[in-house]
C-alpha cells in the first residue's frame, strides 16, 4: 500500500486529517469503480456477466454515498454547498453559485 495520498508530512498531520485523507482517497476509488463498471457494462455481451457487473456497480454507489456522507459530516461548509446542489432541480451551475454564496 502506498502512502502518497498525503501532500504534507504525515507525522505533522492530525489523526483527524489523516482519516479525512483516507476517506477522500476511498471516495475517489469508489468513483473510479463506478466508472470502470459503467464502461465494462456498456461493452459486455454476456447477459449474466453484465447483470453481475450491474449488481457490483450498485454496491459502489452505496460505498461512494457512505464515504461522501462521512466527509460532509466533517466539513459543514462543504455540506452547505452540497445542500444547494444535490437532489434539486434546475440549472446546476446556478445552484452551485447559490451554494457558494452560502459560505461566503
Ligand atoms: Fe466499493
């Protein structure tokens, strides 16, 4: 296992920041897994194999969601922005600007 998720000397980081970094990396890995399954599913011809990959991708949705929720609980400013964007309707860019204004 590599330790390159840190951009500052790990021994200078608090336990909380190291946990945050690990969860950020986990979030990235779950996003990659969702993407990789999406690509595999799109090209797979075998119906059974495709169904298994779809099932696996659904697991990754859950993992991504749990990682994201953990991180948002640690960063109230991030949560405030996400509350303006996620699970809404309308222009996403405008919603993003609205979220940004919340934390300024
Ligand atoms: Fe996963």
